[in-house]
C-alpha cells in the first residue's frame, strides 16, 4: 500500500513516499480504507524519536483517521464492511489502509465528511475529557484557554462555551484570536500585550481563572500558577512551547488550587465506557451546532511533510488534515 514512511528519525523532510506491507487483520480488528488523516503535534515528535511510544521502523506516522471499513475480523460484531468510521490509531494513518482493533473505532455521524472526521477525535476527545473529568468545569466559571486557535485549544474554547463557562481565549496574534472569537470566546488575550498574569487579573476583577487549559507549558505555565482563582484547576495538556515547566509547591498551596494532568490516550484505554459517553455527548453538541470543527488546511498524501511543517510553524488554526483519497 502507498504510504508516507519514516525510515529514520528526523524532521518532516526526512519522510519518503513509498510502499508498506498491508497488515493482516486479526479476529478483533478491522481494516480501514483511509480517506483522510488528521495532523497532530505528537506526529511531529514520533518521527524524531521524541514521543513516549516508538514504533518499529519503517512506519507511517499519522494518529487519527477517517475512512471506510474494508474488512472485519471474525470476532467483530458491531462494525461492518462499508461503514464510515473514525479511529485513533497511534501511528499508520498516512497510508492508504490501516488495521486497528475494533474497540478503537467509532462510526461517523451521517452528516460529517471525512476531512472533518479525521480531525475530530483527538482534539475534541482530549479537550472534553480535560474540561469534564479532569477540570470539572461548572456553568458560570471562568475558563482560560492558552493556544486558543490551535486544534485542542479551539476545541476547548467551543466546549467551554457549550458547558456554560465564560471563556478567555489567549493566543499570539489578533488574527488567531479572531478565530477564537468566531468560535465563541467571550474575551481575547494577546500574549504580546503584556503580562499574562496581569491581563487575566484585569479580566477577572483580580480573582483569576477558575480553570486554565494549558497545552503550551513553558513560561506561560509559570504565569498561570499566578493567575488562578482560589480552588482553581490548572490542566496540564501539553508542552507545545518545548519546555516542560516545574511548579513551586507553595503556589498551589497558597491558592488552594490543583495542578491536574490530562492524558486522554490512557483515559481511553482505562475508561472506555466513559470515553464513549463523552463522544455521544460530543456528537450531540455537534448536531445542535454548539461545536463547529474548523479545518484550516488540507494537503495531499505526498504533501504530508508540508502538513507537519505547517503545524510546526504555528501557522495553523483549528485542524490540519492530509487527504489520502479523493
């Protein structure tokens, strides 16, 4: 099968287009003909050997796909050939076909296209788990979202509004903040306009944010510790800045606040029923128009390195998607 292949660790430019063996289908697996694959920050790490999981070489990156089922294993009962589905695959998505356990596959809503579906599971799954299970966000609370125009950040903005919160969107430019505004943000905060702490304090009458969604880390995490409300929850989602911060223990003590880790991938494995309930609620939000997935750029399969660099360059808003089939 045709695929974009990582044969040695390196930047996106080191990937090559070639042929990979088509995997066999186990009795609990399905084979998906991939139509589109979402592009995510972990994809940029896995090809450099910087991710916690390291597939055997050679492999295709690409962690979430949408397509049609081509074959099912003997023990698969709830999925059928021809079903339109989305799936979290970890790697292998930048290819014409992927084989994955049936438990990691979900039917697509009837009115969702493949490009939107390919960019849906990771960002909305992560952000809803973060805000619902980990942050326990309540109606009327103030939610601060860092990286608010990116994939997970924009999903968090939408979901925060859907859950009844007042949402402050933080990003690095007015253009990116306008995207967040279009997706429901109540207040906009440009990092370049001064101290993050002081801007948040000014927007919250000095109290700080009740829940802070942080996929950025680095210096902004340090400031978040200082602009969180009493009983606040700081959600550690990722480290797009490149620096994993360390927290002085006295700050959560003084604020009565919590630093809460968000690891959606392991949540899916450990709490599959809760994850499925989350997605039923997400699909309801989608049907009601309370969330509107935003795909800002699409690339052909052979342009996958360009797609990854587009993400790394911080040019993307919402989701970037690789189209595998027309």
